[in-house]
């Protein structure tokens, strides 16, 4: 059977890091020279881990920048199940953030990025549990697909397959799958449906990137016999760029800001170790690429190109990079004569990039809107400049949306800016990340299209093919259409284009919580994306016993950007119930049912994510005692919004201004997640809080990590945090003191209140505490010892101190009834006895 290799299968995996770099910005001569070095190296490395931030950026940077190898990180998941240190986003939106952080990291260290469809469902203690939730065979097929697509010579696993010591189940699973795929990728009988797009591929060898972490301490690792390991100095210094590899790696790792992984940029020798797992030919190499041809000789007809690249390298003039254009055009034309192959596509793009940089070519297609809607006619401006004396002519421009080709035949004279105005028809699709289009399962995202699997993100919504003649050679440069503005403080701001409905729907919450039978007035915010748009908002609840009024509301907008808040009243049934509110926008003969979520952080591109606007409705048997509550925000969560939904009035207060006088207004103070990790003033304001508790207040502290606390005094009595957690959200829970008011007032808590929890019970429980504390719950994961540290209470003077590792930040936003009832009881502490 003859299998045709489709080079387009790799196209989308390698276009995304450019989004993070200034579009067609001028590179220095030293940067250009490094790219010339890379043009002559045909080595390919695949690094495999489980999550964003698992990757060893020092090794990725080493292979990409020091060896000049094409280096890709394959992450099993997008990190959806983690915590968020910089904002309230969790689950799918956190996955989008962490995806973008990985792309930002790769733009720094020069690597590329891929994913499988595995969904990060939260911490897993064993690979067995992981494979019970992931579809093991489907994730394995994605790993095989990655190997066949990018055709690595060498694979390096971040983790090993050893299950004898504790590790994250996802970590171990990633190593197991990578090791299995090493052999399967070459077997045409394995996942044969992929062979329509790619060929079987046998990587040469696979390694494990070991470190002291796997031995418990650096001291233990120093004692290990490393004679069979290969050491790599990842602290190597590059004379051309003037940077150590570890300095680049530090900047790359610091892009994982949502996980609090800001890293130092270190210098000096630093050894990393890799341990051979398997060599496809059974050899034991002394060098990682021993026996692998990583020159142009590996490509049929490539030896002559290799010679030309060496000549380019030796003759490059740092004072005049454009002098290399004739050689680069010769190399580019020679590459075009090669048969279609993986390396033809990769090296053709690298050569085009070098031509652009040596010309000092600037190309930008911008528009005056960053949100547009299908069918709009969008004005766009092409700005192009040739900052060299090379003969360059703009031939034509064609947009990915299929508009008519614009022909120009405009000579681009030295350092003269050429501007052209054009019109673009916005295509008929919406900016939903491809893996979120279909409803995901707990362990897997649904991506029916084989060619989309593995892509880090979608291609730019609209791009332009800029056809340019350079000294007789026609070259097409593809650039995204962007929005650009100038901020007085920040200067130029670029945003990718997003395609949204003409009007976006937004509710304050994704889940609306009601007490039994109690009507609520709900706000619905509409935002115009287009000018002169009008229509009707339809509101439907298909489940019986729920009523909504009005169910149809007209609206109209004159200008894009306008907003209006519409209101409706929803009445739940008298029994505990769940339902769905389905909003629809009827406008211009079309029906839309979407909301737009904004991702806006300085280290990431500004994103508008379009998703279904349906809202879950929960009717809960719940009683609350009104209290004066202050909330101190930590790393970011939606707990305040959840408590406000059920009727609590809450003030968010500034921890830096906490005083005895200010606290005297409140009966309850709640600290957000990781408050003692992220709020420096708590290092000295803690005593004021404890004094307030002593006088009758109730202080509820949500989870913190034991690492990087601003103070060890997080409670009025000694309390030691650990990494203990219960990850099985349906694990059994024992109430240790059923007669306590905590389980009886104002809500009677029983076993059913621990049903339907989200992702986990809780995390980072204390494992040691003073005798003044009373543990309230006992729980455990399957096969493990039970823990009593999830919920602790201590009387302190006239008040109460509560430490809770329970994941309220996950349970409240999805409307878990028992979490609302139990937290309401904690808030009511002291009311019955008159203590507060």
C-alpha cells in the first residue's frame, strides 16, 4: 500500500507562536544568524508531559536554541483542572488561559506546542484512576498522531512509568502512553485511519528526563549511580545572542503566571540528566543524536541544499543581512523542487522567515474592530514596507475568507511605506476554540476532525496571503488580520480578531441558584457587536414547574459597543430541582444563543471566547441567617458571587486597610483561596483578624498551599498544612459530630449533602493541628487512609476560627446544594448561642 504524506497535516501545529511575537518586527543580525544555523539542522525532538508547566523549559530551550533542533512539547491536557493564581477562571476557561500561557512560553524558548484531547479532570493519585476517566485508547491514538505528524528523532518523557512512589496519575499516564506510542507509531495496523493524512514513523530513541525530584531530594540524587545516564549542560552560554540557555528558560517558565511559576533567570553550568528507555535499533548511544543524520543529507535531493546553507552561514554579513537575499532565494527555490515531505514544509517556512527578516520587510493587515460578526463588511488597511535595496514588488493580496483577490503590482522602494485600503467579508463561523465546540466529557474533549487533533489553538479568524515578487521569485507570506490601537500609557496594542454574534448575551452567573419557591429577578446583559441591529430576546425553560416572565423582550442598538440590561423573573418549584434556561437572540432572520467571555491578561493575547449561553438553574432547600460579611479576596474565585445569589450581603474589603474599627462592622470574615499565599499584608494583619475573632467574630479561611505562605501564623493556634487531598468527588464522608450546630443549624446536614460535588472534595488539608481544633469531617480516597483535616473549627475567645480545605471555589459556582447548605451553617456560627 502506498501512503501519501500530506504536509498540510503539520501546517497548523507550527504557526501559533508567531502570534505572540510582534508581527514582522525587525530581528537583529545575531537573531538572523541563529536562524541560519537552524536552517542547516534537521533534528527533531518531542518532549512529553501531562500539563502546562510540566515541561522542562531548560531542555526545550537547549534543544531549540543550542542544538537548533525543531522541538515540540506535547501536553496530554490543557490544565483545566488546576487552580488559578491570577483570576477567577476555572475549568474550560482556565484551560484556555493555560493553553495561551504554553504558547507564550514557546514563543520565548523557540519550541512548538501540541495537545491530546485528554481533559484535566483534577488531581489523580494513580494512572489506573486516570485511565478509568480518560479514554485510554483515544488518548494513545492522539500521542501516536503527534509522533506521526511531527516525526521526532528523539522523544523525552518528563515523567517515568514507575508506580511505586506517589505521583500525579496524569504524570505517570503520560509516560506510559508515550512509551507505548513509541512502537505503535511505526505500525500501520495501529490507528490506520490516520494514514490518510500521515505516514507511519519510528522515532529512533526515547528517554526519561530524570531529576532529584524522583529521588526525594537533591542529596539522594547526588548518591545515584549516573554512569548509564546522559548529562546535558543546560546552562550553556551563547556568544551570538549573549544569553545563557537557562536565562531563556527562566523567562519561558515565567509565562505560567496562572500557576505562580515565575522563575529566576539563572547562569552557569547546570546539568540535566536523561535516561535511555529504548533505542529502536537496540544501541546504547553516548550522544542523544548518535547515529541519526541531522543534516540536509537525510532528505532526498537535500545534500546540495546543505552545502548552500553552509556557504550562507560562512558568508553572512552582520552589517548587511540583506546581502544574503540572493543566497536565501536560491535555497528557497531549491527547497521548492524537493518532493513533498515534512522537512520541505518546515524548512521552506524557515527560509521564508529569514528572507523577510533580511529584507527588513514589514507587513501588517489591521482593522478598526477586534470583535466582528458573520457577514459584516470589514474595512482593512494593508501596511507594507521594504527596508532594503532589494527589488521587491507587491503582487496581490487574498483573504482567507474567500474575498476577491486584490492585484497591485506595486514596487516597494527602500524604506517607503505603502498603504492600501481593502474590504473583507467576515466568514460565517464563531470564535469558539475548536475543542470546546462540542460538549466535553469528564475525561475527554470531543474533536471529530482528525486534522484538528493536537493543534494548540485555532488559526487566526481571518488571514491574508500577501503575494510578493522578490528579485524574480514569487513568495507568499501569510499574516493574520489584527486589530491595532495606541494606548497613551502602553503604546501600540495588538489584539487578534474575534468573530462573535451581532449581539452577545451575558448572565451574571453560569449557574443561578434559588431557594425553594422563591422568585428572583435576573439581569440579562446584551452587547452590540454591529451597528444598527435589533431583534428579540427569547427566554425558554423546557423543564416543567419553572416559570419565567417575560419570555420575550424586544431590543435595538444604534452603535456597536452599546449595552443594555434586560430583566426577567424566574420562579422555581417548591421542591429541589434543576433546569436549564436557554436564551436566544432573533435578529435579521438568524438565531443566536451565545455568550462572549473575555480573557484579558497582560501576558496573553486579548481573547473573546464564544460559547453557548445556556444557564443552569438550581432550586435548593436552603435556609440562611443574614450576617454582616466581609470577604478578603485571595488568588481569585467566585465564592462571593455564589453567596450573594442566595441572599447574603457581602463587602469585599482591602486587606491592606484592615483595622479593628473596620472589622467591628462585621460578624463574619471569609478569606478567599490562597489568601495566605498571595496577600503580603496578612503577614501582619493576621493578628488584627485573630483579635477580632477573640472578641466574637467568625473567621473562615479557605485553602492555602504550604509552599510560599506569607506567614506561618495562619490561625490563632498552631496548624500545619500538607498536600493531603481527597480527589474522588463521590468518596464517602463521615460527619464526626452529628449533634454539632454546624450540621443542624440552620440547615440539617446529612449524607445526601455530599452528593454531586465537583471534581474533588478538597485539597491541601492540614495534617497537624493544636488540641483547640475540632475536626468535623472524615473522608478518604479509595485505598487510602482517611483524613480528618478537611474542615477544622476552634473556639477562640468569644468567636470561632474555621479552616476549610473543602473546594468551595469549585462547588458553589456549579450549584452543589450541599456545599451551599454546609457553608451557610458555618456562616451562622455563634448566632444561636449569641456569641456573634
